[in-house]
């Protein structure tokens, strides 16, 4: 049985969405955010204190984009995964990591210095600088998404989940109105997917059953 440790709308939403797309059985353990502060026993599961933690038999993983790649490669070749002999293998890997390293990273700084830090440590200039960083990099997708429905390989793949999570986070911190038209239409297509909706419902249901607050990571406050 696959086990996923998760916080509401945290990076762990990527593998949760993947699991719903694949229809695989899994156990979802929902924690308050940040778990290293509010769920200290979790440090015995993942000493990093970060989310996600993913277990599949003897396999243990903690990087959300890597978990998506793992699940796609093992359970969805030539569908959610792009194989090495396909022309878009390179773009697929690039977008898979672009969603995390390029689009999610600056948003973590926006969240930290606008919401997570105590009032006296908040930095409006950093928030503005990294908001602009995120939006400038997001705009690079606009010409591509004006021409095609998904990022690569002519189909929905794990790369769309990786980038889609970055859009979910941006939506949560109030940046949706600054999406360009093609990116906004792409985000609306992703939100319309049944597996995406099931993932949203699954985290809410599991949180309620496990007695965990249902506020999202974008609504959390410090100190952290």
C-alpha cells in the first residue's frame, strides 16, 4: 500500500493528484502545517520535517516532482509519463522540474516574508521582488499555451501536475488575476479534471476524519 503524508494544498498535493489520476489505492495521512512545529512526531517519519513523505513498499521519497515522475514511470508509461524514445522526453523532464524549481521556489519566499515570519521580520520588498520573479517566469509559458492544450507530448502528463501545483499555490496567494490569458485558460482546464477535483475532496475528507484543520498552506501563519 502506498502511504502519503500530506498538508492541505502543500507540495504533497502533486503526488496526491497523481495518485487520483492513476486510480491507485493509497493511505493519506494529513498533518497540520508546518508539521515540524505542529506535529512533532512526524520528524520520526521524515527527519527533514518537510511535506511530502511518500512510501511505496521499501521505497521512501520526499521530493514532490520526483514522486510524480516515479509514479508516472511505474504506472503510466506513454500516458502520464513521457518515455526516453519520445521526441518530447527532454521538454517533459524540463517542465516537470520547472514547476518546482522555477515556479514554486519564488512563491515560498513570498509566503515566508508576507505571512510566515513574525510581523517585525516581514519584508515587503522581498515579497514584491519574488512575486515579479514568479510572474516573469510564468509568462514564458504563454506562447506555448496559446498553441497547445498541455505542456508537452500532445497530452496531459505528470509535467502538467508539477506546473499545475504551482498555479494552485499562486491562486491561493492571490496571483490568479495576474495570469496571462493562455495560462489562465490552461489553469481552468487543469481544475476541470476529475482527478484534480477528487484530490481536493480527498484531502478535505481525510483532514476532517483525522481531526486536522483544513486551512491550506497559503493560509498558514508563523512562526515557522
